[in-house]
C-alpha cells in the first residue's frame, strides 16, 4: 500500500495506516513528498502538495514510517532531490532508524547509483529499482546489478494514476526479460487501477502495487480507503501480496 506521508495530522494518519493494514495490505510504501514528482500523475502530485503545505515533511515521513513499520514491512518511495538535499548517507540512516526495510529512489541518476547503494547498504536498507520498459538488455543488467529487494516493472508506461487499458502481453514480455537479468522478485504497479486489472497482472509478477485509487480516497473520503484495500487484496489472492502505489 502506497501512502503519502503527511497527508493528514499524525493521529489520523496512524489510524488510517492501522485500518489499511487490517483491511489486507501486506506491505507499506511510504511516499516522501516532493514538489517535482514528475513520474506521478495528478492525484499523487496533489497529495504531495498537501503534505508539503503542512511543513516538516521529513519529520512527518519518519513518524509515518515508524508507525507503518510496526504494522507491516515498510519501504520508502522518494525522488533523488530529497535524497541529495538531506545527504544519501544521512537520509538512509534516518529511514533505517525509523524502521524502514528499504527505500526506492524512482529517478535515481546513473552517476549517483553507486553512492546511494553504498549508503543504503551501510544502513541495512534494501534498494529496489524502478526499471523503465524501454531499456535494452544491457541496461536491464546494469540496473539489476545495483538493486536489492525487488525490481519494479511498471504495468503502464504512463504516470501513476493512468486509467486506460494495459498491454498485458507487453508486460509479460518485460517481466520475462527482467527474470532473465536477475533473480530478484518482480513487482508491478502504475496503471493497475481496478481490482480486475490487478487480477490480470498478478500471475505475471511476485507482487502488485496499488496506489492512486487508495490515495484518491485518502484525499477525499478517507473512510473509503480500507474497503478499497480489501477489494484489491481479494482480487490478488492467491497470487501475490498487496502493496500500493499506482
């Protein structure tokens, strides 16, 4: 389950994390708000803007990670700019101390990958990598070599929140290439907008990531988020675990 940190006051956020965990989420991905979330669609960008407007972004994110990690395994999703501003080594240690099991930098620059991977390894954080579908096999091998935890294969080439049809055969071909390049689990997300689509994607991967549908609820009607989580969890069973970002 993907939850942007700082979207609501701390007490409400803790209650929402509790409810989502009980509703069927097996893993949390906590989003660190960023002003230029270029890989995300309008719903998650709006959630990040709300979180940024509340201030104390990193402190709020660390509190969310600490609570989420007490419920389910928890990773952090972030962009490179916050990592660079806070310092890779410092941020990795803060996230690990809060209980995170890993952190995925979705736009990790090639020339910073080695430094980030070393910082995360020193902090005992896994480093999942988002893998663009257009990469050639040599590029896949390079990204896979620096990843740990899992490889993230977007189900759509669009931004998060995409609601159109999915090219499932193309995703199947891509996941086959990823498995040839690495023994790491393959996780898919982005554009898996309904339980029916989640059910179609699930047999191809080791886990499915759901996000925007639940984030939309958290923005407008938080009481609906647990039921949505349950609907996706039921669709995925027995194929995969439920995480969220999409």
